[in-house]
C-alpha cells in the first residue's frame, strides 16, 4: 500500500509505509499526547510506536510481502 500526500502545488508525492509511520503517525501520537499507537493496513503491514520511560519513541515496522 502506498500512501499519497498532497503538496502545496496540488501534486501528489508518494509516501512509503515506513515514512508514513515515522512522520504522520508519530506526529499524530505526539499531538494527541498518546503513550502508544498501533497501525495496520490490512494487507500485512503494521507499525507500532511507543513512548519509552525516558521520553523517547520506539518504532517497530513490519511487512508481509509475497515474492
């Protein structure tokens, strides 16, 4: 699954799953002051972000690909 992010010029920019988790989902977690968040695209890709005791963020990204 490829996400698309609209830019100011109206063009679309492809955003990889990893970039989506590390940017959009992380920003959402921070803005809403959440401790953790799980994201699943329904096609085998998953992402988990958790706030550590030190205040850092732990990011886990998994994918299931057919070769």
